[in-house]
């Protein structure tokens, strides 16, 4: 084994021992490895397919200097971050679903690799015409050699570009090809960690995800919390379901949830679950109980406004209460769930049930009204199922 391949294995071992290395760190340190090994890499591009409810692919472009990468070429951009590390630049882009079907992507070398070509090897010169627009751009900028490969292990593509006279020599090409298995294995592990984080966050919520990753998964592991409790429910849900084709109804339902959940998240609330057509969310006491109530009320008012401004067909009621609850893991060893339980959670649901009877989109308990910091008006005093005595219910003064 020569010294350069020994260095490759040493680098891979070092990266494996580093907990928490994400894809952009791996990309940067891999590129620095090539440069430090004497190979004239100036630009590297990487595309990875990922399992994500919002994104289809991750794309990274590494440059050997600090720069502004310029406008993004694809309409499928979901999110973009530009990082400057050790005098280098990493352009990190998250691509929405459908990115691999855009005209921009289908005119790229990576699309050709995805269709089955094992590798691409182009010597570049200004004034020449190439079949891929990006190669014409690189050649016009003075690039001399372009290499691209499909990655082993993980579904992805990678390209290397140099501006050095003569391009990549045989030793550089051989080392790059030998290194791809190491790189792919590291990226595969990093992307799996990212997918785990995303899936947990999307399907159980960020707070439950944090507890799961910390190992608090034994049934009965509960936290005692205080804060604002949100319970909302769509009115006439069954009627809407009967009047619309299933696919149309689901699209409308998702539009409703996008509006409501977006406002909850904007106020740092935590959506714990969808219960049929209902939403259960909490706003914990950060920094204090009045702040939690203010955030919950702001989310409710914004969500109610969105129902009108976005012309959503659904109407709903929101019940808000301030109280104590247990948050944690319940269930059996075969099926567990992170949720909140307690009489105050039940009271929030009972308050919401009064919304349709009182023709109100928003009702709140006395405890919540006392802490929310906004003018309120009494709507009714009434008994609620399962609770003794009358409960005073309030709404905002608009």
C-alpha cells in the first residue's frame, strides 16, 4: 500500500471516529484531503438522493476559495446555505421533490450518470462546444479537466474540476476513483443520521425526537411540564369528506394543516399529533407562563386569519388552556407514543368543543385569559363534561 492510499484509509478512520460529522464537513475535509495530497482540485460538486418529506436531494458544491457562488440555477430550490470554512466555500442546497425532473437537471452530467453512464471524463478548452451547458461554462472560465462518477453505496453523483494545465494525471484519477468508496460510506452514514433526525422531527415532533435520541424511550418515562395547551378541530369535517373526492379532500386538508401548523411553529409551539381532524399542540413556559400564553394566542389569531386570507374551505375552533401536563412515552413494548396526558389536556379539548356551540373560532379558559396579556371578554360560564362546576370561557376583544 503506497503512502497516499494509507493516508486515505487513515482519513476515513479519523472521520468515522468523529461523532456528529455532517455531510458538509465530510465534503470539505474530503476535498482538503485531495488538495493536501497534491491533487489540483479546485471545484467539487456532489448530489445525493435523500428520504425526506420535503426534499428529494441534497447538493453541495465546494470551491477552494471564499466566494459568492452566485444565483441558484434550478427552480426546485427548497433551502440554501453558503458556508465559508478554512478559506473555502461550500454551497449547500436542499432540493424539493421534482428536482430530478427539471430541465436544468436533465441537461446536466449528473443526469447522464443517473441514466447509467459509469463515469464522464472531459478535457476542457475555451471555445469548444460540449453536450452539457455546465461544461461550456467551466471551459469559458478556464477549467481544463472535468471528471464525474456515480457514487457506490449511496445513490449520488460527484464531479471534480481543475484549472491546472494538463488536468488530472493518471495518479490523481486513480486516487480519486479509489477514494469514492470511502467517501460514499461516510456520506451514507451521515445521510442516515440526517434522515433519522428529519423523520423523527416530522413524525413525532422536535421535543419527542430529542427525547428519543437521548434514550428516553422506556414506557412510562414522563416529564412534568407547565404551559399553554392548544386543541383545535375542523368543523363539519365529515360533511367536507363526503362532498369531495378523496384526493381533492386530502389536498385541501394538507393546505389547512400547512397554514395552522405553520403559525404554531412560527410561535415556537410544538405540534404533538393530529387526532383525526384535530390538532394537539403545546407551548411550554419559555421564558415564563405569560410568554407561553402570548405565543399560543398569537398563533391562534394568525391561524384564524389565515383561514380567511388563504380562502381555505375549512373552518375550525381553537381551545386554549393553561395548565400542567405530563409529557413522555406511553404504550406497550410493541407500539409506543410520545404525547401529553393530564386533566388540563382534557379541559382544552372540552373548551374547543364549545367553539361550534358558541359560534366562536377561539375560546380560552380563565387561567389562560389571566396570563395572555390581551384584552378578553367573557363568552359564557358553563359546565364541561368530566369537570365539576362552571367554567368561564373567554375570547379576544378584536
